[in-house]
């Protein structure tokens, strides 16, 4: 099963960050999502059942999650839903995972400060660029080089 889903909830575990032997960054944590509703008979808000998700992020998002998300914070997660049944000896269960496409702090509960990160692929491209650096004092050449670089650089996705 692979469906798109958006969930809000509380980061319930300390995010776990690792880098595989192939250099793939992965950050994961457990998310508790509890539906709240207003009970008119009791004249108050009541909690429904809590759904538990394992949230897993890869590549640049994993690096950003590792630097930004902490246990106890409220977040909004959008990603691909994976529901898997498992069996281990006499134990059986179901795991509900979300592979992150986008994640951010839930601003209904607080404020956040955004800092744009530079994708590692852009840095690698710059390091592999065979063009020589402009000479010191060659502002015209530097401006032309910057304009050429801007025109040939692949766009980086931004939410706004």
C-alpha cells in the first residue's frame, strides 16, 4: 500500500539519525497523533484514540529533520503511507510508516524560524565546476560568471 497522507501530531521519541554505508542520511522518530473533538454533553474538548506512526525521512530532508525536530514538538507530516503486517516468533502486529515528502512545525502550537539549507548536490556541483575563479579585481568577469552560474543552476524547490 502506498498512499499520500498528511498527519499532525506530537514527536514522541528523540529523532534517531544515521548515515548508511552508502552515505544515505536517514532520520526517524515515532509520532503520536490524537484526534480531539468537542463533546457538547460535557461542554469540553476530549481526546479520541491515539494513532502511532513511524516517521522516516531520507537525504536532505533527513538532515533538516535531524537539525530541526525535537521530542515533544508538534509537527505536520506529509508523505507516503506504508502499512505492513509483521510476525516475530509468537508476536504479530502491524506497523504504520510514513516516508516523509514534507515536514514542518505545527504553527497552531507555537512559532518557528526558517533557515534555508543548501542542498549537498549543489555544493558538489560547485566543487566539480571546471571553470576558473575570476581574477581578483575583475568585477565584470565575476558578475558575468555569477549570472552564467545563476542561469545554468537547476532550481531548488522552495515552498513559497
